[in-house]
C-alpha cells in the first residue's frame, strides 16, 4: 500500500478484504458513480441504506467524496479523492492498469459527470446481464479508458463526437488489428513480432458503439457514417473478422445486452445480439463474460 499522504486522515474502520475495498477500487477504476449504481454493482443483495452508510464511511476516511447535482433531482455522484485513488492503485486488482484521471475539484467533477456516469451505466448493464446468465464476470473485469497505442476499447458517446469522428475510429481499430510494435535497438523475438492486441486478448474483442444523448434521430447519422467507413479496405478487412455493432444506451436499459438491439455496421437495417453471427467465419460464438473488455471516450 502506498504511504499515506501528509495530512490525510487515518483509516480506522476500513474493510480491506470486502465491499469497502471493492467500492473504493470501483470508483478508482470508473472515476464516478451514483449511489444507485454503486449499490447495484457492489451490494445488490442488501438494502441501499447499507450502501449509503458504506459510502459515507469512506468519505469520512478521506478516501472518496461526492457532489450533488441540483438539476438532476439532487442526484449524488461519488468519486475518489487523490488519497483514495493512490491507495487503491497499489492493490493487486488494479496494479498495472492505467492511472485514473482523478478530478481535482468539484467543478471538474461536474464538468465530466455526464460522460463518466454513462460509461459506468453501460458497464452496469453488462454486469447485470452477466449475473443473470451466471457468467464468470466481476465488477472490475471491464477496463474504462482501455488504452492501446492506436486507440481501442468500447466506444461510449454522448453526442460529443460528430459522425465523421466516430467513423474515423474504425480506421484506428483496423490499424490496431495488424499493429506490431517495433522494438528499439534489438532484434525482435517471435513474441515481439506478434500483434500488440494479442498480449491482452486471446481474440480481438468486439467493437461496440453505445450511443447516448443523441435521441432517436441522432442514431441514424452515426450509423450511416460508420457504414460509409466500412468501404475502406482496411476497415473492410476488420469487419470480416471482428463484429462492429452499435446501439443506443436506452435500448440496453430497456432490454438487455444479449438481446437483439445491436445493429451491425455493415448492415444497419439488421438487428442482432452482441455475439457473432455463425455464418461469418472468425467471429467468436461464445464469450465467458458477456461484458466488453473496456470502454473508451
């Protein structure tokens, strides 16, 4: 555990082996969550009052803090403090992951809250579905802001990216599919000549675009732009082996992630589940965890 920050309060009643630890790790990984989101992820089997007490205790210890959003019915949003993120980042379950970009003040939290909560909500929908199905999937299995040299992860957009910018991301995924890092100053080994993504995943992960804040009319331009990008040769090669699908977050909430709410980029008029149609060679037919591996902004 990292040394205590000077002036930080002493931790006297912290459950390092149980749900206090999970709650702090979760906020460190996802940056922000509402009380209800924390309850459904960490302790869905108890009353929400227990979750509120847990969060208040972590706040009293100086590990997390909250902001209240008056325009959203006084919704309370929790986030890690620098001290809490410092401690949690040294735990084995978070070690080696990209350090979180912790908001330094309440204004910074309010400015980032919309997108951060959408990312957490998307992860929650996949986690709840995995629990219903009995899949081996834990709250920390998804990596927000998953980073690759050329970009990568599950794309969550709250109408902050124009359709053309979203489409350009497909080119990044196409490059990532064949990207091999070049070692500097030494002869590459067989392992070093492998594609970068193989060091993380047994199969190239699905690319799922989750759209929020666009309204029904805003979904269609995004799909058209993604469909147009598939005419590029590199993107077309990606689509032959990797499923790329899109859906509004409202459909995930209304149904479930494995429902036929996903629209394939190559044929947006169709709807399917997030898995891969059996007629397309190379598409993975079953995943141990139905949740995507990561999220990108």
